[in-house]
């Protein structure tokens, strides 16, 4: 409301600049900003390393003994560039439907 986030300019800003702008708002952290980039701005190359679903999916598919830390996710995700958002979607979906239809 105070104009600290340039809402009309977000779509034309680089990913990191969008994240920096959004996290200034109380209650918005990096994960929320990354979800905004993926789902609201349609950015194809976002790797939400703090996302539990991504971490769990990478652990399963890469047969890791524990949830990967951020550095390991960056290493693995490097080969997914420039489509890390899309790779993340596939990993999320591979974990199953979180909202199965009601019977």
C-alpha cells in the first residue's frame, strides 16, 4: 500500500529483483516469492530450493539417503536449466495428487 513494491514493474524485472522486492513485505519469504514467479509470472526457470515437495521428490528420484540441502539441489537442478520450473512441476506431480477427487 505504501508503494515499496513496484507491482506494475514486477513482470519486467529479473527473478532476483522480484524476490528482493517481494520479501520486503511482512509475511512474504523467498518461497512465496518463488511461487509468485512460477505461478503468477509464469517464469520457466525458477528452482525453489526451500520447497519440501521438490526436496522430497529429488530425494526419491535420485535415491538420496536424506532430503537434499539447498547446495545439492542447485547442483542437481543445474542440468534442468533453463526449465527448472517445469522440472519442479514434474517432480511435484510424480509425488502423486495432493488433492484427490472426492468420492
